[in-house]
C-alpha cells in the first residue's frame, strides 16, 4: 500500500498533468487532485483529468478556453497568493511536465519571493508520450546519441531555430519541437537551411495520448505539405522517427 500525503493547506503544488490520458498521471498528481482545495489548470488539461478532482474543489481555469481572453501570468500569481493566504491547498496544474515549456520559472520565482511553500510534481512530457505512441525511440545506441527538446516560440516572439542547431544536428540526434506553429513550410526551410537533410524523417502528432490523436508522417522535404491536425501539435525529427509503427499509424 502506497501512502501519499494529502495536499497541505497554505501550499502550492506545481503539478504535471501529463499529455492528456489520465492513465499517464503520476499517483502523486492524482492524489493531489483528489485532495486539493483549489485547482488552477492550464487549457491543455483535459476534462477527464479535472474529473478526478474532489467535487468540492474550486477549479479556476487559467488558460484560454471558450474564446475567453488569456489570464496574464501576473493574474495567475495573484490567484495562487490569494488562495494560499486564505489557507487553501493549491494545485497549479500544467500539461505534460511543469518544468518543460511551462513558465514554471516565473511561478517558482514568485512563490519564492513571497515565501510561499511549494512542491513540484513531475509529469510525462509530450515528447515522451509521442515517442511511446509512435514506438520511436528518442535515443538509439547507433543513430541518436542526443535528444533535443526545443520550441520555435519564445516570449519575445517567434524565433528562428537555425543558429542554435549548428553543430547539434543533423547527425545522431532526435529533435522534438514543441509549439511548432502552423507554418511548417517556414519551419522546414529553417531546419534545412541549418544543414539538416531534406530526407530526414519527421512526424507531426496532434493530441498525443488522447482519443483525437493524429499522426502525420513526412520528411523535412515534404513537411510543408503536411496537413497537421488540431492543436496541440508536436513535431519529432530525426533518424529514429521512421519506425514501422509511425508509418502504419498515419491518418
Ligand atoms: N509542459 C508541456 C508543454 C507545454 S507547451 C509538456 O511537458 O508537455 C505546449 C506544447 O506542448 C503544445 O503546443 C504541443 O507542442 C505540446 N503538447 C502538449 N501536449 C501535447 C499532446 N497531447 N500532443 C501533442 N503535443 C502536445
């Protein structure tokens, strides 16, 4: 029997909700969801996962849902502070792992500055769910000795991936691009310009680990014509991507 403590009052938990499938939550995350007073979920957190919360929990979505304007980061900080000061236990629920493209640094800085006790609960990041779904190893003894988690977006706007790749790619790496955007033509051109071969396999996966999962197999050279599914979409590039499963799963 595993004993996991209940969510403590006056404390914030930065919790990873995984890629969507509730079965991919950690036991700790699931227990915190059941016992927290207040839950602040991002927009990618599924209703199924929120359904695990206590019926008495105060769930305050802090992503942009139903066309509502997105709450500011400062607004999220204020909510954490307000509820902790009211003596509640607060779960700040983020998709995937909270420390991967999750703005956790800003929240940790705020919590520290206000001397608010907090704990971080890891989750399964989208790259791991996609790799499992495609049956495509992220590393391989012969072909992929590096794993790069990257994004084409930055707080300051869209960034070119090109300069940072020199040397890291094309050989022996798997590159996973979070928030790839919709302009796959520009993205592919950027990667090819940095020296990655147009024949390099890549796969765009939409809604990994959810019932709406879509897999689109391409090469960098044909990526521009890829009709990716609805958000969230992630792109996996590298020699390990062309596994048999990825090709047969195309839809
Ligand atoms: N912290 C999250 C990433 C948040 S950034 C994590 O560790 O996974 C949001 C991006 O993550 C999306 O734009 C998409 O690129 C990726 N993503 C998250 N969930 C996904 C899913 N189920 N399927 C495909 N991509 C996903």
